[in-house]
């Protein structure tokens, strides 16, 4: 799924201690932030252990950082 312009109210954002970020939509679908920061990859569920809640702003910041890194890497 392409990274949305806006997340609907009620989304839950989670960071795993392994370095991945996840979002659960109000309908129960769960996605992991792709390394490129431009897509959300479907997964079965949020990590049950070793994860912490994060704000939408922090999730958006992570995605922006991933996109910036991917852009710089592509230019090499």
C-alpha cells in the first residue's frame, strides 16, 4: 500500500525494539513501514512483545527519515 497522505482517526502506531514501525488501522488491518518509507507492507498483527506505542508524529518522522535516506542512497 502506498504511504497515505493522511491517517484516519483511531490508528495505533507502534515501534518494535527490532527497529520496525507498525500501524494498525481502525478496521484491524496492520502494516509495517517499508524501509523506503514510501509504502506500508501488510502484516498479520502488531508485535505482541518487545514493542512500544508511538505517536503519529513520530511515525511520520520515521517515514520521512526513511524516504530521505532512500533518496540519498539512490543518488550514489
